[in-house]
């Protein structure tokens, strides 16, 4: 009896040893391949941008920290239009740097402001005013590895640099990835910019639905033309600037005056101004000023934009 049981157990162990290599070398690889294919199919077919909540339009400048000869790229993520637009900036393109710095090649602007001890909000503001588009983010990355020839390669670039810096919040990066990986999204590469500030960005709002919030800009700084430049930046985001003027009464910090009740669309304008003004803006209820300037928001541009 013991011999019979022992023989049966030996046969069972032998069958188990034979079946495990079969599972390990044949069935398991098949399962892994199936999982990878299923994951890739989901990645390619799901409408990812429907799963994120973010602004309808965000604009980023992709650049290397040392810039050198690599140039840079303005990338606009348009969630409502399901489109990603890329505008290359040649490294040697001349640019008049806002803030009284004079003219430089674009490749020198970022290192110049860093050497001046300027922090990221000021650099973002100065570059926005200089190139003619309101930048929501600056993303440091090795743009020499950015291959623009296909949407797939642009996706790979974003994935490689997802964790490479902290200048851009992780949720914002995920939102951009969702748009880029959405099968419905158009990926458009434009011709390299030939001048800065670029008239290309001024034309973006033509034929587009504008915000219901109206804005008046008052320049209180010694920088001539500042209100006009900021008007162009806001209009490139489809905001309605109804008046630009200047005032001898200088203010230290940019101040936004608004009426009560407050229009929801005006909140979006203030959020963009927060991106543009180093240190943010002051906010005050002043219905009298909004009536006088016939605008929902009256923005007094302060010396925080000039220094």
C-alpha cells in the first residue's frame, strides 16, 4: 500500500514539474503580450482629454536651461479645439527683452535673467512680454532631443521628461499628456518664428469666441507701450480688452479693480494675470472705476512689471 501511494505521489510531482515549465515559457509570455497589447489599445483609443479638468487653453515654453544653440518651442495645448500647436523659436532670433534690458539673441535671454538673480515668475513674465504670447509655464527640458516629425515622438518626449523638473505641476503635465494621447487631437507644427514679438500670436483670436469679461488696462509704469503689449497677450487668449491708457499715478503692485457682482469669466482673466505678474496681483472691489472705464475689470499695471 505504501509503495502504491508513494508511486502515485511521485507521478503527481512529475506531472507538476512538467506543467510548470509549460506555464512559465509558453502561457505566461502569451498573457504578458496580451496585457501589453490591451494596454496599448486602450492608450490609443480612449478619449483621454475627457478625463481631465483644466483650462481650455494653456501655453508653455519648452527650453533648455542653458538654451545654447538648441532654440526653444512655444507649445499651445488647446483643449476645446483638441489641438496641440508647436511654434519653434530659432536660437539666434533677435529679441528686445522687456524691462529695459535691450536686444539679445533669444538663446541668451534665459541665462541673462538667471544671472540677474530673477526668479521664475519674473522670467516667465519678461519672456511673455518679449515674445508676444502669455506663457502659463516654462518647462525646462533637453529640447535637443525633441523630434517634431510625428505626434508619437512628441508623446515620447513628454513621457521621458514627465518627472524631470518641478517647474510645472504634475497634474498639469498629466492634463497635457491626456490631450496629446487623445486620438482625436490634431498635432500641428508651424513654421519657425521669424520675429519677436510675433504677429502670429496676435492673429490667434481672429474668428474665435471671446470672453464676455471686458478689460481696461492702465499703465502706471515708465515703460512705454506696456498696456498695449499686455492687451495683445490677453487677446491671444480670447479676452476682450476694450481700453488701454496710461496714468501718472504710479502704483507699486499691479491691482485689479472689479465690480460687485463679479462675472465668472473675469476669474479666468485674473488667473492669467496671476501668471503674468511676478508675485501675483492685488484685488479690490471698486464699482465706480469699472463704470468710469466701462469695463468689468480695470487693471492698473504696477512697477512689479517693470522692475
